[in-house]
């Protein structure tokens, strides 16, 4: 069965940081189905690095947060990479069930593995 990997990037750090991080994730999981949870502009910046993209609109508040948690939970991902590393995405980690392996930065050791964290 093909593994599912989700990367969460909502705009922090800029498009260059996101592309470098996505290259590192793709290098660490070459055969996995890579999904990017991002903004509409983030999908354009990701280009062909991801297999599918989930647009996260400009909604704010508790309902948007719960919708993200539900969507991530239903995906049953094997790994989730938090490329944002903000307070919202850190809290989101504890609201996703079943709990996948959660990473707060792109993997190291690949071609783009020297990606520094955003924060």
C-alpha cells in the first residue's frame, strides 16, 4: 500500500523555503503520495512537487481550525510535516487522530536537506 505524506505550509518563510522543504520531503519519501495543505498561492509555488494539494482558504477561527484537524485526521497520513511551525500548527498536532508521525521541519540528509526551520 502506498504511504500518504502531508506537508502543511500556510505561507510562512516564503515560497523558496517551501519549495526547498518540499524537495526534502519528496527526497525522504519518493514513493509516497504527497499532499500539500496550503494557500491558493502556495499551490502555485509548489508546482509539480506534490501529487495533490488542499487549498486552505482565508477562514479564521475555531471552525476553520476544526475543519483542518478533521481533514488531516480523515486522510490517515503516515507522516505530517509542519513546514509552518507556528502556534496554530503546533496545536493542530494534538487534534489529529489517529496520531501520525509529526515532523516540525523538513527531513535532513536529502538534496535539499539543509533547510533551516522557519521560526
